[in-house]
C-alpha cells in the first residue's frame, strides 16, 4: 500500500509561464530529494512522462529519488503517444489499472 503519492501530469509546475513552471518543478523535486519525508510513489501521466525519458532536465534528481526508494511509475499509453518511445531512463511503465488501484488505496494523493 502506498501512503503518500504525488502525481506529475505536465513538464512544469502550475499554469502560466512555462519556463518559471519548469524551474519550480525542478526546485520542488530537489526539495523532495533533500527532505527526510519522501512519497512512496510518483505517478507520471500525460506530458509528465517526458520527465523520465532521454533529454529530460529532471533525470538526475528522479534517478536519485528512485535510488532512495521512491517508486516512479509512468502511464504506458502516455509514454508511447506523448514521447513516441517504449523505454524510460528512470522508473517503470505501468497501466491505468495499476494507477487507479494505487490512487484509490493511497492515504494521501498530491497532484502538482
């Protein structure tokens, strides 16, 4: 069971200036990495899956989070359709059935 889950559904945090949003997301992920409190999982869907593929500016921090035990899960349909790829450089591909089960069972879900 997952107690705390974060959802990332885009390449930036918030609406408005894309560059500012990307900076905010990078800072947020670094703060999570530095925190003693970690989520059990981070779920990526829609354009959020781009954070886990070649060329992502977030890969280093996401790999470090994974090494610290945070499970990184990416919607397979999104990886194939949004990124036109079949592989990730961090995390693992899952499906909406597993994502639904995780979200319905989680104690806390935070959507960025």
